[in-house]
């Protein structure tokens, strides 16, 4: 395989630690790699992330690239692996979010009744969504971090700079506010019928 001299010299320079040479390689291959990833990924932003991960891995492993090899093929093989990881991670996150949404729906219904409900009336997720919109910004952000982004109490604590105790007690208060709101929404909907 014939290698473009400029690309070949950039590869050699990048292998010697020349960051601008590696930057040129990135610019020369990023469109091709993005097209490769977008074709294989369910979400465009995930494809971009896979391409970024590819270039990071390529930089870390550039010394292993054989000078007689095809750099584009080498990048695509790394990207293929990154795509598989991203698809797996994306699927895992989606599943986890769906699990938390289901848990929130159960919490909402249980919070309203205190026991099992057989007649749900209107959609408990719609009631929950309406009540979430009424929360202040800080409470909404806390609920989003815990149930949408599926962060642990400890992770939220680190991210917000608050103690784990504060996060736990604040989440407890927010859930109580949601419970009261859902109860009120439910009563209003029952009165309308």
C-alpha cells in the first residue's frame, strides 16, 4: 500500500511525540471517521464521542502503528471498538433510565395512596411530570442527577459540593413535595370527573 508522503511523515513525527503532526492527522481523517461512526451509531452525538475516543486511543497507541500500514484502516479498527463500547454504554444507560422512570412511576403511585392502587385513573407519569415542572430549579436538578443521570448520592455530593447527608435529606424533602403535589393533582382530576 502506498502511503501519502505527508501523512507518512506526520505519522513518524506523531510517533516521536509531535502534537501538531498528530493534530494534522486528526484533521485529515476526522470527516472520514465521523462518517464511519455515524453510519454505525444510533445517535449522532454518540458517534462524535466515539470518534473523539478513537483519536485519544490512537494517540496513546501511535507508537504501535506500523509504518507500512494504512492509517485510515488502523483508525477505523480502533473506532469500531469504540463504537461497540459506546453502543453498549448507550444501551445500558437507556435501560437504566427506563428502570428509574418505572421506579419513579411506582413511587408516585405508592406515594399517593400509601397502598396498592388498582384504578390508576390518569397517567401517573403525566402527574409526576406535571409536579416535577413545579419544582424549583435546584430540586429539579437534584432529581435529574439522581433519577435521569442515575448518579449515586455520593456522586451528586461530589458534583454539587454538598454533603451526602444534605443530598439525602434534600431528596427526601423533594420526594415529599412531589408526593403532596401528586396527591393534589389526583384529587383535582377526581373532582373534575
